[in-house]
């Protein structure tokens, strides 16, 4: 696949433009409702599908199908990531109006880290073709673990990352708006929002370790791997606000994701023996995800939306007006020191300036 430099620049430009539009649209902290989340989800999904259409038209059906297969895999695995975010937010009691900023910065971090992982994976595959078998074994193992632990959820209270963070970073128990750091009694301390951001970033890195090898199982083109990841990730914030309160209804989704990873792992193991067509792989992935979603919704029919609940969550709170007023500026400006001119003290009492002639005259009168 011959990708000109201008296309890379154009894709990055579109990503930055959409991020800027999203940031401008949510520049003020507010609660994002289901309707707003649905509109943004449609926008992001339409953008991702449209770009796949461009790949299909410009580079042919095979690469177009590879893009859609990779996009579907990344989008499906991202749903599990969204549910982990819901648990983290519930544990910290993050006010809904502050959640978008955390996810916005989290998505930017995810794009950066995944770009690094994709570049590293492409280099490894180019230098060591046998690394695909390692990826395949890893996907099979990950799928098995997901099946075995399909009913388990992230235990934020016992997270090693959170324990390390609270051990080395002083943190207040109160949210100060959308601030991640504040100065309190002259000391810079973190707000709970910074701990949330750290956990969101770390969990996305962990999920990337699963998803990047999975997408390399359907395409070896770095451009397709990156764009499929990017357009799938860009819609994660809207997907969170759309699905977070429905987490309890997707009871079989993790099972379906596990079978997707196992399927891709099997496909990678058979590369040198039998090449499964991309259209078949795309159809299998779509079928697995569809079955897991439909059966989940049927099994939980009649259940409405409700927020995720976490037991034994610490009592994080919103800062009072007095606490907000007491918070000092994070970055203090140093005032320039004024130069103070000091005149030499005169031996003559009083405030008159030092005059050598006057001193001499005064001494002569005393001696006489």
C-alpha cells in the first residue's frame, strides 16, 4: 500500500480538526445527555465509515475490507474499555459535568500511545515475521482469560496504579471544578480528577496491548491499522455517555469479545497454512458481536438505564465555596524586587543629607 505523505498529513489534520471542534463544543463543563451523546456518536461513526469508503474507492476492495474489519474490532473492544471507565468514574464519584474533560485528554493520550504501539508492532513484524505467532498465542490466551473472568470487573480500590499514585502524589479529597492540580497552603496537590485521568490512561494502554495485536491479525498495513484505531477511538467519549448507564444490560458482550480475540488468534496461526479471506473474517467478527449484543439485550429485556454502583467507594466530594476561595493560584508570579537607595548615615543628628563642610564647621566650633 503506497500512502503519500500528503494523505498522512490530511488524516492527522482531520483528526486535529475534529478534536478542536469537539473541544470547542464542550468548552464549558456541562452534563452530556443521551441525545447529545447519540448525535456525536452518529457523527464519529459516519466519519469512520466514510473514511473506509475512501480506502475502498482509492485502494480497492481488499484494503477497504481490511479497514472495516480493523475498525469493527477496535470499536467492539472499545466498548469494554467504556465500561471500565464507568467503574472508575463511579468509584471516584466524578460529577458528570467534569467527565468529558477527563475523557478528552484520555483520548488524546490513547492516540499517542497507540501510534507508538503501532509503529513498534510494524517494525517487529517487518524484522521478525514469526512475531505474528507470538501475537496469536497472546490473543488466544487473552480470550481464554476473558471467558474465565467474564463476570469480574475492575477493582479500583485495590488497583496497584492507584496505590502508587496516592503514595507518591499528595491528593485532596475534593473536586475543585475541572482542575487537576491546586495550590493549598502553599503546597501543590492533586485533585481526585488527576487520579481519574491517570487510571483512564493506564487502562487504555492495557487495552491497547490486546487490540493492537488483534488488528494486525486482519491487516499488516500500518496506515490502515492507525486510521482504524484513530477513528474508532475518536468516538469513545460519545459512546461512553451513550452506553455507561446501560452497562448492566451487555451481559454477554465480554464473552463475544473473547471469541473475537480467539478467532483472530486462530486466523493468525493459520497464515502460513491457509489464508482466510478478509471478507470471511469481517463477516465472522460482525456475526459474533451482533449475537453477543442481541442475546444480551434479550436477556435483560425490560431493564432501564441506571448509573453504575461501586461498593466501598471513598467519600470524594465537591469543594465548598470557601475551599474554592482559599485555593491559591497554581503558578505564582514573582514580583520584581525594588532597588532601595540607602544614603550613608550622617554623623550629625537629623535627617539632613551628609555634608562634609558642615561636619568640619561643627567640629571646629566644638574644639573652640
